[in-house]
C-alpha cells in the first residue's frame, strides 16, 4: 500500500531548509558570483541556485519519498524506488539576477504532481525569500498566503489595473506589436523579475494581471504558481484563452495570460494578438 505523504508539510520544510542554507551565501553577495555552468533550463547557474536545489533534494530524501525531480538547474533526476509516483517541479531560486544585484524580489517555487503534466499538480508552494511570505495551494482546498486564504482583485477596468508584462526577449520586434493595443490602454505596467512571485501577486490581489506571451518562460518557473492562481479562483489561459495544458520539463516553454477575474481576462484577450499557440 502506498504511504500517505503530507506534501504540504514537506514543501514547507523544503523552503525552511532553503532559507537556512542560503543565509550564509546572502551575506557574501558583495563578492563575485561566478557562473558555475548552464542549468537545464538554459540560464547560468550560481552557487546560491545549487544550494537551494540541494536543500530541496536533501529535505525530500530525509522524508524517504520517491520522486522525479524536474528542476531548472539539474534537469530531470530520479530518486527512490518508485520515482514515477511523484513529480517535483522546481525553480529553486526564481529571480537569481535580482538576488545577485540586491533587488529584493526573488522566490523559490516547488510543485508536486502525479504525472509530469501541469494539470496533475496537487500541491504547490512559492516563497518570497526576501520578505518570508509563503503562498501555498492544494488542489480543491484554496490558496493561502502565510496561512490566510487569498482571493484575487475585483478590478475590471484596464485604467485602474496594475499589470505585469514580461518583455525580456530578443524577439521583441515580433512580440511588441501584439501588445500595443493593451499597453495603450494601461496606466500601470510592471515587471518585477521573478515570474513565480508575480503570478502569486495576481492570486492575492496585489496586482490584477500578469502576462507572458514570449513563449520563452519555462514550466519550471510557473508550475507552482499555476495551482496557486487556480485555487485562488483567478484565471490563467493560453494567449488565445484556451486551457493551459503543458508538460512539466526544464525545456518546456509556455505562454499565458493570468488575470484576477473573468472580466479583465476577456478585455485583455481581446487586445492581445497571439501569433500562434505555444504547445
Ligand atoms: Mg532559477
């Protein structure tokens, strides 16, 4: 018989261990932060990324759970006797550039699923590592910020909305024209540099929408926030308004529009022109 695993408890222990392990490294940010290679997701790896990833792996192993790790840093790795029972998708540090530069906005993101697909995620955690704020969700049980239930905003007008847009792409000449109509009608655009956390901001009403139509974001970055958005009853779809159903893999890319509510979702969909759906 399979043993019952309290995944939420384990994920909280993972983030506690990360906070512990990175503490000494955060004190040394005035020293050079060399790249230690390229991670499975394609970004350079820093020592702090590896420390955070090790903290997750070590915590999971201490709990003697079998799992397949899907990580932005070391890619896909199997642990234990039945690694296909659980898939743990993580970006150990989302926003490493912010961290290294001293910009106080970075997070850890961990999601657990029964298959390597986004729609089988059942437990998720995103922690703002600067402010110690933890977002969690379990399928069917709502979304929480430091144990308080969260709901998204009721903002329905673009004029009032605070909207996050990730525009970091070499293909900006292709992407920008699709966003012109939206940007023209928006007063408050932000990009804070850690997409997992920016999605949680939509879930708890801090902002009203976040969109990333570059087709460049990895599923490892947004897997946990996907469940937090869903459980908070905010909306997240493809740029064409379809159900997001993607594989969980360090190489899998995703494009999406996440909004606080149906009304603002409809307005944004009508203004954004997607070229093609990302598979
Ligand atoms: Mg990262």
